[in-house]
C-alpha cells in the first residue's frame, strides 16, 4: 500500500513540476481576468494540465508497472531453460509483428491468470505474465496470450490511449471551468456584499464539473479500450494462430474467478474484466463476445 501511494505521489509531483516549468517558460498568466475568461490562456492551461499527467504516466509506465506488480525482468544473460523458452516465444512473436526493438519480458507473482504489456514506445516495451498464467496454461495458450500482448505493443496502443485520455482530460478541464465561471458569476452577482466568494465557489464548482465531465469522457476511453482489445485478439490470432488465441481466452474464462489480492489498483493491467451493469465503462469486452468473434471470424 505504501509503495503504491509513494508511486502515485511521485507521478503527481512530476506532473506539477513539468507543467509549472512549461507555463513559466511560456510566460502563461492566469486565465481569469477582470474582464472574464481569457479563452486562449484557458485552452493552453487545460492542454498542459490535461495531457501532462497522461504523458508523464506513459513515460513512467514501464517503471511503475514493474514496481507495482513486482515484475522480475528476465535477464537474457542468466536465464534458465524455462525462462529462455518464454523470452524466445515473445521475441518470435515480436519479429512477426515487425518490431525492431524486442520487448523486455518479465514474470510477477500472482495467482491470477493474467498478462499485460506496457511501455512508452513500441521499441521500449515490457511484456509480463503472472506465475498463475504459467502454471495454469498450456504452451499454446500462453502463446495466444503473448500474441495478444505483443499486438498491443505493435499497434502502439499505449501511446494512442494516452493521447485520447489527454485530449479528454483537457476538454473536461476546459468545459468545467467555463460552466463553473458562469454559475459562480451568476451567484456572486446576487450577493450585495460583493463577489469575494465567487473565487471559492468557482474553485469548488471546477472540481465538481471536472469529475462530471471526466466521468462522461470515460465512456469514450472505455469504448476505445474495448475496440483495441478486439484488435489485439485479431492480431494475436494472426501471430500465434486462431485456435491458440481462442484456447487462451477460453482458459481465461475458466479461471476468471481467481483474482489478484491487489484488487482494483491493478485493474488497468488485466487482460480480462468482468461484465455487469457498468459494461459501458469496462475497458475490456466480455470474454464470451471475444471468443465468439474469433470463432466466427468476425474481424
């Protein structure tokens, strides 16, 4: 728990430092003026803060994943036979996918049958698998999972997801401050004692509408994430073979009740999520639909 909090705090400190430095270098002043909102300054402010966090998170993604998940990166110079086989499988799939830089390969301790890929660039990535996956899957099933993860890397999904999240963050901040300004101005105009409280009201409303608009934006990011999972399944089928990809998803379905004790904090690193009422906010489609698409050739 302390490690996760420390990493979260470090990320936010870096975001604040980076954005503060950029705004200082560009000489950007506050977007609230005596005449109202300076929309150009507001747009720049929101673009920097909205995308800044996403970009810093992307650049730190490999480091954060290793620390959060306790990934042991396999040393290609000192690996045993089973590790050599795993690394060789990832590298063969990466070559088929056209990657010029081979991903790092790692293993982490978890009873959950899971794997993930992350990294800031196609040629600077990490593919990691759980001990639960290695213990519960056949070689063909493991290859199917790895084909899926390597496809994420080859498609540049981490970068694309970061750009989409950054744009949504920026728009959420932009509109939330406009709405907050309109409401706080209307409320302060009724106050005969002056508008001194309007800044407090503006600040509070900005936070409220930040949450609201970000929540609305999460439907967009979740929809894109589900689409990229279908695309990664199709890529995994091309790289490893359709039957291996189907078998891998079926094994995931059979072991879906086993969950990592670290819980929601690692949700974004899971290859499969449960469905339910909040399916529209799920980052992964249901395994039933994914298997059906592969079986029917609906790609």
